[in-house]
């Protein structure tokens, strides 16, 4: 008797619910369904690829943004306008060139994809040539299999015990193939890392010769204390420069609130000024935060005025916070920098197992990679946060079992829901077409939404868990996503019906006064688990076939294009959002790595149960290796370059997947044969663990360190010769971003300039500024109308400059969309690299580097006198032709400078509100034009301390 029949039958929906839970796949998968899935996947994928090839030459900004925005070094190979011209450079570009153009992280991602492709090609040959003939031949000997489908006869359901030897032999062969490719690629990753250490970018970077010291005791929280700590593990005669971390208190929170206020103001203005010639009668209103209710008893306030004044208040708070930072106490972390990379890595190698006075000394990451709020955490606090993070991730993983099962049973097939809910069945029968559309959309939409939110949730949990760097956070997210997917989407999904049937059978027998242990033995748990896996295996074949369709959708960027079109058509995007849409998007390594690892794990687990899954997986990785290579070469950028630190996480997860596959083979051997064959599988997990230990001992030290402690006498006795500004350089580059981060300026569209001038006229001469900062934050006055407050400044962006190429050198855009492959300008050693390009009066010509921004052109607007002639190149006082994108900000010009071609302005006060707005083509140095940040219009008188008269005093480190 089928165990499912042992469930107590009733006429209500409860009985139907129990039967559906016990067997969610009541309609068996057929070969025709498999062929239909294959045809749909390949057919739609080919159509999407053809559409991509057709539209790619006409929309290079979408399908090849890196060609336009990358500098000369990182520009990908040129691609022609032909229909399939994109395939040739993708195939011919080798790994050495890829490392130079797209970075080591992207190169290792492609290497990992090709490794999986090669692994599944080889094990597909063995699996299909051995397992399919054996399983089908043994199944045909059974008279009960005459009515079964070919997919069922490929499984070991009807294979006798003698033929199970083929499963064991294939398990050994598969492990050997996987181990070979892992070893081969581990060795290649080591070679890539060694070349990376010798690259000019790494040799010139500051973080390469810097160590990070955390958990510093109170007595050693000073620059001298760091020197004492590093001296205990320093095998060289070279002395470093040290910089202790400073307590920035509330500055990061205030700066974040400032950025949110700027973005909110931009959004409000974009909606309100969408049609400048037809402004709404009612100005936008809002309720201030609860903390501001006492100052605004009427409830609602004018949104534009409130946010503008709020931005002023926050900027004054930031100014005074930065000015008083030297009086703050030191923090339990700091940095030590050597002149030579060899010295820094030798100290790091010596300190890897030592903890002087309880500290942790390690190689410093890039400054942009640090999660600063987690650096001051103590060891105890970090351990507790990590433990709490593990609890939350585990809880989320376990809780998702129930909705995952309900989605699989009911939402993917609404007929099952109708069997449980009779009223719904009536509606389902009355409107079959409507509910069919809901069924086709609801299940994948909810599942996709969950999988989009999961990385965001795990990233926030990882930050709360104490991750010190963004790259380590991404590695943690990858591990958590992989555990979530394997547990919920593979183990629970595949074995839920077997576990439910087993439990119900045992309960039913114990209710009939049978011994519990005997009921467990009689339930044949191993056979039920194997039967459930074989039954569900065709589902994973069709599921993996659909992944090829997902790869083609990624290539066409359907989701991104649909969202941008919807936003531009029905919403009111801000200029900042429009600029960000034209930037090369960052590549989500954690999510894509998780998908690849999960696909590989599914294929390995079902390799012997349903061998046809192997060529399907090989096909997916073969196709995606080409498509992702194009995407990384021409579309995506690496937001935070980790120089290949993902490799060890990937290696460990593949080892786990291989061991899990061995457990599946052992389960089949126990269910169909005896313990002897199980014992033949037992050595495999231990061999894989031994292989992991061998690779770790052989390769990891060369991957992690430029050199070990085996320095030559000359290197060990070498003395560092620091420049005069070495200590200042370390303090500025490894100082908290809150001390020097440029503050955002609200952006508005040029078409709204005149309307914006009108709505701000005379509206900002009072507010909560007078109550809170009356002694330090006086509203700047208009020169032409004494006593009248000057309206707030904005950065006016013309329509033809809503492009990332005009802003890619600015920190507020570079931080999100990549500031370089190996390092960012703030991480380089040379003094010239520390100077923004906008302040360099370099020679310019139309044939300049790709990194140069195209010459901007502004629309003619009355009152914008300072921009006249700005679109043309000009000659500076030294006679050098300067591109307008790199011109010196007008606020730095002398009052007696001649005005020619709009190059100099003798009196800035002649320009009113938006005539003095910041020019978008200018980079960070142009932020001097912020009116409320310089204290007013007109030339600023200088005194002996420039920090007291310029907003730069709290924009840059002192």
C-alpha cells in the first residue's frame, strides 16, 4: 500500500491539502514536456540574441557603455557595427588582456565560468556514456517499466544491486575530474595574483604597503603606540609612518542625512518643475520629522523651503564637526605604512599568527573598501554581532521553508489551491484565462522579488554582523545566499514530499499500537528519499534549461531597459538619476557566483540520478561563458575590486557540492544495494577534504602575500626614506571619509532654471536656521539688494549633458560606478594622482584620451552670464590650450581678470541665483561655487587661516 494512502481521508479541504503536500508533483514530467522546455529555452534565447545583435550597434550607450567611458588603459577592444561583430573580440581576447582592461575580479569570474563549463563537459561524457545505458538496460529487465517514460528509466529506480557499481565508479571519476580542474585553476589564480602584485597600479598604490591594526588597547591609541605594536612583529629595520583612527562621532550620520535630503530635494523639484511653463498652483507640502514637530506646530510645511533650509543646517553641523575633530578621542584602529611593499608584507606575514597586546595586524584594504563604522568594534562586540547575524540568517532560512512549500504547491498550480478552497475553484472555473495569466505571473514574480531582496537583506545583516570591508561583506553574502539556496531550493524542495510521507506513515503506524522504532524501520526511509529524488529530477532538467533563457535576458538587459523606460515615461527622474542610468552598471558578483554554484550543486547531486542533467548544465555554462564575457568587457564594471578574493569561497563551496553529491550516491547505494558499496564511497569526502588542505598549504601564502618573511639582507636592513608629506598622505588617504568627503549639491534640469529662480525669490530669508544657528549661519545677502537673502545654489544640468561622461571623475558618481579597476585615484602614491583632473591645466585637443569628457555646451538662458562661451576651449594665462571640462572654477579667478570669451568674471555678484550655478562639466574643485558654503557672493577676503574663510576647510582633511 502506498504510504500516502495511510493518511486519514476526509471529504473536506484538509484531506486535499495533506495529499498535495505529500506529493506536490502529481502530474508526472514527460519527455514531451522536456522537449517543449528545451525548444522554448533555445528558441527564445536565439531570438533575444538576434535582437541584441540588431540593436547593439544602434544603442552603444546601453550595450557598450565602457567603450565611451573607460580611459585609454581600460578601454575594451573595438567592436564593429556588423550583425555578429561582437563575437569576434569576445572570442579572441585572452585572459592577460582581460586582467588589464576589466580587472582581476572579472577575469577570475570568467575563468570560474569556463572551469565549470569544462568540468561538466567531461563528466557529461562519462555520465551519459556509462549511467544512461546501464540504467536503461537494467530498467528494461523489469516488467513493470514498460509503461514508464524514458526519463524514468534513466534513473536508478529499477536498477538491481549489481549495477549500482556504475554509480560508485562514476562518483570516483567525477571527483577526480573536479579535483583536477580545481587544482589547475587554483594554480592559475596564484599566477594571476603574482602578476597582479607586479603590476604598476599595485606597485603605486598606498594600500599595498599599508597595514591595518585593529583592537588597539587604550594605552597604545596614538601614532607612537602603533609604532610600538608593529615593532614587535617587524623583521626589518624599516620604520613605518603611523596614523591612529579618530572618533568622528555623528559626522557619518549627518553626512548621510545630508545626502538623503539633497536627493529628496532633487526629486521634489523634478516633479514640481516637470513642466516649468505650467507650474502647479499648490506647492508640495510635507510633514517634518517627529524631532522637528515642536518647531512646526502647524503640521505641514513647504517641502522645497524646508529641505533647502535643512540642507543648510546639516552643512553647518558638518563644518563645525570637522573643525573640532582634532579634539576627539582616538579609536582602537589605525594604519601603518612603509615605503617598500616588501617590508609591509613581511610584517604582515610575521604577524599572521601573532596578536601583539591582543591586536590584529593585517594587510590594509583599499580605503574605499573599508566599512568604517565597524572598525571601532571590540572583539567581544564583533563576536556577538557575528553570532546574532548567524542566528538571523538561520532563522530566515528556516522560516522560508513554509512559504517556499506553499508557493511550489499552490501558486505554481492554482488548480491545487482550488482543490483546497472550493470557493476559489468556482472563480477559477468561471475565469480560467484570467487566473492562468495570474498563475504565469504570480509565482515567478514573487520568487524573483524574494531573490532580489535576499542579497539586500544579507548585505545589511553582514554589515550589522561586523564585516570590516565591502569585499568581505560580499563574500559573506555569497556564503549565506548559497546556504539559503541549497537548503531551501534543493534539499527541502526535493525531499519535502519524502520526509512528509515518512513522518505521516510513522505516525499512522504508531497510532495503531505499533512500536515507533519498528515503524521507522518498516518505512524504508532510504528508498523513499531516493524515490523522491528520482521523481523530482526531471523538474531540475527543465529548470536548468530555463537558465539559458535567463542568460539571454541578461544580455539584452530587458529588466533594466523596461525600468528606465517606465521611469522616463511615467515618473519624473532627477538629473542625477538620468546621469546614473547612462553609467556602466556595477556587476553583482555575490549573486551571480551564487547562481553558478547553485546550478553546479544541483547538477552534481543529480548527476547519477538523472545523467541528462549534465549536458544541460554544460550547455548553460558554455553559452553564459560567452555572454558574460561580453557583458564584463563592454557593459559592467567592478564596483569594489578585491583582486580575486572570491576564489577561496568558490573553491570551498565546490568541495562541499562534491561531498554532497557523494552523499547522494551513498544514499542510492544503501537504498538499492548494501553497506559494502556505501563503504566504497566513504573515502571520497575525506579525500576531497585532504585535497582542500593540500591546496591551502600549497597556494594560499603566495596568493595572499607579495613576499614572506624570507627577505634578503639588503631588503631587511633597508631604511625607509619618506617624503615630507608621507605622514599627511597616510592621514588623508586612510582618514575617515566623513572628514574629507565632498558634499553633494542639488541638481536641477536646465529647462527649469528660470522657473526655479522664481519659486526661490525671497522665500529663504528665515527658517529654523535663525533659531538654531543664528550666531554662525547667517544667510548670504544679495549684492544688488542689500538685506535680501540670496537664494540657494543649484547645479544646473543641460539636457545634452545628462551623461555619465561629464561626471565620471567626480567622487559622488565614481564611488558608485567604479573609480578604476585596480585602484582609485585616492589610493595612488604620486602627488599628481592626488590632484583632481579638473584642476590640471593640461593640454587638450579633440584627439585626447577617451577619459576626457566631451566639450559641454549650455543652452542660452538669460542671466547665465558666467557661462557665455564656456563650450569653447580657451587659452589660460600660460598660453596652454585647456579643455573647458578642466578649467579652473570661476570663483577662483581674480577680480581684475579680463573677461574674454566668457572665461573670467570680474564680479560674481552680477549673476543671480542660477547664473552662478555650478557647471556640470567641472569636477569636484568646482564645488567652490556653492553659495551657502562660501558665505555669500563676491570675492572672499582671505586672512592668515584659509580654513576659516572657505568651505574647503571642512571639505578636505586638515
